[in-house]
């Protein structure tokens, strides 16, 4: 099992990251629908890291680390910003706001719906989002 790590320099870097992850999932013979779920969730988490986790020039570049084995695919998206945010909601989720006016804030729900595990750790060094997709369930079906 190889561990891969790439910097998230900007949104354009996501294309090459997705290609590398897709290749690793394909090499591991991961069902294409599971691979698609992983890629959508990863794109969301990486976009969040770029938007919310790289606020000032002194913040290091966010990065993604991933590993795929027979049991699971694991993805760790790390930003180094000290900005705090809610694990359960997005700032745009105002109870008074009309749904049509809402901008963003669906990412956590999306990741939780697509992945088997979503863990978010926040601390003084930044935020790490861990996404896990079980690969064993697909073999049992």
C-alpha cells in the first residue's frame, strides 16, 4: 500500500490530484461508483481547504494524503490555518435564511453522504479532514 501526498496549490491543482487518485483506485480495482463517490467528496474537502484554510501568506499550502488498500480508501486533507469553523454547519446556514438564498454550506452533508467515515480534527496547527470509503462492502455484495 503506497501513501501519496500532494500539495493543494490552487483549484487547478485538483485536476492532477483527481487523476492520480483515480489511477490508484483503478489499480486497486475499486468499483467505479465507489471511486466516483470518493472523487466528489475529495473535491469538496480540497476546495474547502483552499477556500477556508489558506487565509494569509504565512499559512502553508494545504495538502492531501491518501492510501488505498483492500479494505478501504483513506484521504486526509490538511490545511494549516488557525481559522475555526463548525463541524456541523456552515456560516451561511442561518435558520431564518430562505433555502433559495443559501450560498454553499452543503459540503459536509455531501461528504457524509458519500463516504463511510468523515472525521474533522481542528487545532492550533489547522484542520484535518479524514475521509474513509470502505471497499470491503462492495466485495460482499
